[in-house]
C-alpha cells in the first residue's frame, strides 16, 4: 500500500476522466472562450444550450451534484430575480401580454430581454463554475508556474484558501468568546455593528502576529531561494491535440465577435 | 527599518491574510445579520500597510477566489483594486492617522464601491437595473420619485455603500492603532503609523 502511494507520484497525475485529465490551461481556455462567447452572442437559445452542456460535462466529470447545487442558487439569485426586475424596468418596449399574475401583466418583450441577459450571465457564470469545480487550485497554479509565473503567486493563491478555512474557525471562536463575556450580537443594527469590531480586530491582529513565524518557517524550507523548483505532483504537459482544441475555441470566439460587430454595423 | 528583502516577504505573507479577512469580514456580517458587505477590510488594511501592489493583489485575488462560488463577482474586481490604490495613496499622505480624515476617506471608497459599482452593474446588466439588493431602493427611486434609471441605480448603490465603507474604514483605523510598533517597523508603509518615526529616521541618517 505504501509503495503504491509512493509510486503514484512517479507518473503524471491522472484520474481517468477525459475532461478532468485535460491540462488545466486547456480547460481554462475552453471554459472562458465558451463563457465569453455567450456574452458576445447574448441570445437565450445559445446561452441556455451551453448551460445544458455544462451540466452534462459536470456530470461526466463526477461533480454533477456539486455543480448543480451552486448553479441553481445562481439561477434563482440572478435568473429569477432579474426576470421579475425586467418586467418592472423594461416596460417601455412591451406590447404583447403573455399572462396575468394576480392582475400583474407579464409581457413577452421584457421577458425575452431578461432571458437574453440571463443567458450570458448564467452562460459565463456556468463556464467559470465548471472550470473551478473540475480543476484543483494546485493544478491551476502548477500550470501557471510552468508558464513562468513565480512560486510566490502559487503560495498566495493556495495559502489564501487555507487561511480562509483557518480564519473562519478562529472567527467563530472569537465571536463565541465575545458573546460569553457579554457582547450583544442580537438586537438593533447598531448593537450588531458594535459586535463586529471586537470580532474582526483580534482576528486580524492574531493573523498578523503569526506571519513572522510563518516567514521563518518558510525560509527554513528554502522558500526564498532563487532556483528551479521541483514538484511532487506533475501533470502531463499540454498535448498537440489539446493545443489544437484550445486554438479552435479561441478562433471560434474571435469569429463570433467579428460576426457580431459586422452585424451591428450592417444594422 | 528592516532590510528591504524582509519587508517584501512580510508583505507577501500578509496578502493571503488580507484575502481571507475580505471573506471572513463578509461572513461575520452575515452571522451578525448586518445589511452590509464589509468585504474590503483586508484590501484596505494591506494596501495601507504594504503599498499599492500588495493591495491590488489582495483585491484581485479576493474576487478570483470569490468567483469559485459566485462567478459574477469577477466583473467587480476593478472595484477592489481601486480600493487598494486609493487606500495606499491616502495612507502615504497620512490620512488614516486621524479619525476625521479616516471618516472622510469613506466617501472616496463609497464613490468607488457605489458609483463605479453602479456603472459596472449598468453595463453588465444590459444598461438597466441589476439584480442586487440595491434594486430594492433603485426601483422605487425610479418608479415613485421619477428619477432616471441610471441615476436611481447610482444613488441606491452609493447610499448602501456609504454606511458599509464608514464601518470598514473605522475597522481599519482601529486595527492600525492596535498593531504593535515592532511589527509596523517591518512593513513598507508601517513608518507612517509609528509616532515620531520621521524624527528617528532623520536622526539615524
């Protein structure tokens, strides 16, 4: 078992899934090209078709539930809310009544406007969500380091994620401690604002005081040494096929943008 | 003052803390059921203590990490970066040493957060109202008061941001006051907050 674990680091890290095993930069180019293309096209048929693809890819990558949970929250917060707002805000274009809801007439024109905006908001958001849900941050930073980005940048990204988890726990402890010594966290808004200060202050000062020790500990592991770094986990470099795939998505995005500009000029 | 290399490294280690504080500040606000964002304390503190670039990095990375759960925050990344630029500039000028100047600085932050934020919302949401909490105020301002849509959005977002930024800068002010001098002396802009630091530096020279 131990040797199996050791040997797992001798070859490129793979999980046996087509989408997950793509090089992080390939996935990033594909996802961002698709996401940006939904903004360029801004048509509900195009945007929502991609949203269905996101669900499919997330399910194939084994994170369908996790993706659906976050995406559906966005759908409610952005999608449904915006649809209602446009029925109020975009009345000047309305002529066709769709239905009446307790005497409130819903119009087709403002509904289509809302759907078009929703399609690119959710189309872009879905692409970003798919990327982050199917790519580990350490793999993203590894691929950036291969491009020449400094290891300090990787440290900032990865350490931030760990710090969020650590400080969240500390903030709950501080808040509970402050409650136990009599600080009121319920009541009117000013009482609650007053409780914010004794929570965030110790949290930040405590985190600051740990930076010097961290700095020494990191230096003990040669963090500041200006030499080529080695990696315990290595990813397979971008293959020729992946480069071709990435280039195809970028070309398609540029073509869509050119077509969109041309159409708006001709109009 | 410490050696330049040491200063840079401490600033580097403060960046992840600033990013985490941006997140946790927002979460404590939710825990306390406050109708405020309070998600830029880390950016302002790091920019005021370490300068422009560390602050800008805190602002940018905070929005990138936020995008993992809420991708639309990516559109608002320039706001957090602008907070860092303003905070570093005002810190160099010594604004955060006085409570009154600190309170006045909240107007600049509110104008960026609310004003520029309203412009971003206006563009992103197809030159109309957005879908944030500000619509609770912007729609009545348009429908009842009769203000143009953009002005209604601008006033609503700026209004919400004023209270948010007043609390934020007061928080930052109390943190600057509480940081030990020994720690401040190792930070790029820490000398601004040390009493008589200029005199000591002149004497040393």
